[in-house]
C-alpha cells in the first residue's frame, strides 16, 4: 500500500489535466454564450482534449491533430463543397507558414503548431489571426509569471539581450536557447493558452 503522501501526490498529478480541461471548457462555454467564437462545439471538444493531453504529457499527439484536421476538412467539404474545403486547407497552410518561425526557434512545439493548423482550418483566417494574438499574449504572460516564480526572469532578459546583440552583430536572426533543466527549457502546456485565447477572442473579439 502506498503511503498517504504518495497517494496525495498521485491524486494531484492525475487531477491536474482534468482540472485544466474543465477550466478551459468553462471559459469556452462562457465565451460561446456571450461572444461569437466560431464552431464553438467543435472548438471546445478539440481544445479540451488537447489541454488534457498537453498538461498530462507536455505534448499534443498526432492521434488527436491528424483526425481532427481530417474531420474539419471533410465537414467543410460536406457543408460548403470543394471551395469551402479548399479554403479551410488554405487557411491551415497559411497558419503553418506563419508558425514555422516560432517552431524553429523553439517557442512552440510540433504538436502546438499542428493544433493551431486545425483551428485555422476550422475557423478561417479572419477569426484565427486575432485569436492567435490572444493565445500568444496570454501564453507569454503565463510564461513570464512562471519564470518569475522560479527566479528565472533575469536569465530570460539576459538571453534576449544576448540574442539581440548576436543578431545585430551577425546580421542574421539569432536566438540563444534556455539552459538545460530550466523552467524555460521545459516549456509550458501551450494548449491552455490556446483554450483561454480562444475564449478571450470569443468574449472580446479582435484586439485591434
């Protein structure tokens, strides 16, 4: 029999993904009733599942994003014909191109990018781009809070300063990665920012 503290640790560990998913689901439900979040039911189903996976394992699996993209494209074709399916695919490809830089610099994981491609195909670029702004803004604020709590905010500022200096000196984009074992290197479950950013877009719309 496991000690009491081990059982409590296990309960907390296993409960975090469910709690995060429930929190995002509530936020999406509120935004769907107040604002104009596109494809609210499909968005909520996809994002709550993505949050559960990302908080639990720090990854969004292909087993979720691949079928989700196929369903989005199939649904677009069934409801709007080949033109709608092509538009959905085009929006996904534009999102993929836009997110290649953040992925190459290590700011987003491959699963994050694939999940965002699904959302772009589901919503279209008119909704996806402002929602992406909310996601990145909330994800950035969350990351800064976590780094500050772990005493790593100064290291982040030094890395940014060094990256800027090396980029200017070499006349090409340069990014200094975080040290191994740091909170910045471990990353954050960006699916949570996707969910909350989607809800923020549904509530407050385009931020510009």
